[in-house]
């Protein structure tokens, strides 16, 4: 202690005394054994150091020259142990992280960066020689694990994939609302990028299939109005109808059970197409036409104009029922034409008969006109008579007018009149009358009757 007002010399003397005391203290310490146990205890409690780090610190403790060095080592042990604790904590959830969707769906580069950081960190943790003793280096490794873990973007990628899938559904123009709703629910429930991408691909495939299905049934109205459908077997029409109805149900969409499997849609299209191709109406119609034309060729009473007209009707028919009707009409017309031909076949013979020769002129003309009309029908080369009724009327006209010829009646009446006239002649005896009447009855026409009557009157009158 310096009292009063010490001089410079007094101060210098005191400093010299203090330094001497310090030197003496240091000399005394060096003479004592250095206590390393506190540092070793600290090292023993540093449970997160690897063996190589512990060995390194043990060497440092044993080599320490003084207490200050041991204190520094203790501080370093604590700091490095804290850093190693954080490093171990940074990789403790590695297995959980790698099983998590945020990792599994992360961008490959980000996954690799995280894996590399973990590998490096585990390398530090598991060192057996040349240990990492720098706290900053260990902290950097832990920070790298954290930053690469935070950079994992699986959830972002999943959300992006869901957005893309949703957009694909929205713009799938050939899907019905029930299909879109079902696919949207799947997207919302998707847990992985792969699942979302699968739904997106399914949407695109389904839309393509639906486009094909719509095109495949677009001609439905034309199909059911076609000869191939109308004339098809009933079971084949039913098969087509069922296939079309199923396809149409898919197109319209069932709110509770929409079809969202592309293969199911493609199968529906294939079924409609195959059932349409299986319709056999045209084949059956062609067969019916062939049979009708064959039958037509055997109808010998038709004229060529009628035959050609019926052929045209058959070939232009669109239904088997129509063909069969034409075929029956042809048969009926052929029968009528046969009757008509038969009715006029004896015209020349008729005209040589007394019934015609002495008939009233009007009746002869009526018969001749009926025969002429019939022959006109028989010999037509254009605009043929196709009505059975018209042909039958022509036949009836020939028959009626032939039956109406009254030459025989007039001859009989003429004979009756002539006989009466002879009987009334007073100058003829019975024998003469009988002779004349016999000749009258033998006359074949009215002119003959009149001639006999006149000759008889004149001859016996002279006698």
C-alpha cells in the first residue's frame, strides 16, 4: 500500500515487489502436480463426441502444460459436444423423413442434396480417425442437413401434380360431369405425385376413349333407319340396341356409378361396332330380292314391260316385307294375265260362231272393243298395266261381252218366226211344211233361215 503522496520511485519499487511475488507463485505452482481430472470429467460427460474426438481430447488433456490450457480444452469439449449433439439431432429423423411423401416425391436433385448432407453428417458422427474437431465445421454440417431437409419439395410437387390433373379434368371436353366429379375426388385424395399423375393420364385416356365412343354412336339414327337394321334378325337388332343403350348410358353419365376406366369405354365402343357390323338386314334383303327376281323369271304370262316394272320395284325396295308384297303382286298379276290371255285366246273362233256373226252390231262392237283392250294390255311395251283389278276387269269385260253376244238367240228366234210363218201358209200341205221346217232348223245362220223360208214359200207356192 502506498500512503500519502508516493513518489515515482515508491511506485516502481512496489511494482517490482509484485512481479517478484508473481514469479515466486509460478515457481511454486510448477513445483506442484497439475490437476487434469476436471478436464477428464468434462470429457467423460461429453456423450455425443465420437471415440476419435474423445481420444483427441484425451491427448490434449494429457499434453496440457498448465491450468489455463486445461480450461481451454474443457471449453472446447463442451462446445464440440454441443455441436455434435445438434448434428446427431439433425439426422435422428432420417428414416422418418425418407419414408415421408415430402421426401419420396421431392425433386431428385433436392433428395440427393439431402442424402448427401446426411451422409456427410453421419460420416462425422461415425469417424474413427482424423476426427473433425472444429465446432464451426460440425455446425456447418448440421446446418446443411437442416437446409437440405427444408428444401425437400415433395408436398409442393404433389400440389403441382394435383393442379395439373385437375386442369386436365376441367379441359377434358368429352367427359360427362359424373366422370369429372369422380376423377376430381380421386385427385383430392391422392397422396403421391405418382398417384396424381396416374389420374391425369387416366383422365386423358378416358377422354380419348369417350371421344371415340361418341363418334362410334353418332350414326345411330342413320343405322336404325338403314336397310341393314330394318331387315335384320330381331336378335341382332336387339343386340345392337343393347350395345347402343349401354354406350349411351356411359356418355350421359351415371351420377352414382360413372364409368371412369378407359378400357370399359373402349369395350363399349367395340361392342357397339361389332353389333352394328353383325346386322344382316342388307344380306337378307338381297336374298329376298334374288328370290323374288328368280320367281319373277318364271311368271310366263307377264309382258316384258310388266316384268321390267316389277324388277324395278323389287330392286328398289328397302324392306323384305315390301319385296314379298311385290313378289305376291307379281304372282297375282301373272295369274290375272293368264286369265286375260285365256279369255281372248278363242277370239277368232268366237268371231266364226253364229253367236257372234248374227249378234247385234253393238254387241259385236262391245266384244271387239273388250278384246282389243285386253290385247292392248297383253302387248304393252311401255306404261304397263300393273293393277290386278284392272286386268281382271279387262278379263271380265271380254267374258261378259262374249256372253252377251246374241247371235244364237237371234237365230233361234229367226227359226221360230220362220217356222210360224211356214205353218201359216195355207197353200202348203203338212208334208211340204215339214220339209221346209226341217231345212229351217238345219240352217246355221239367220240368212240361211231366211233363204230356206223364202225358197220354201216360193217353191211350194208355185205348185
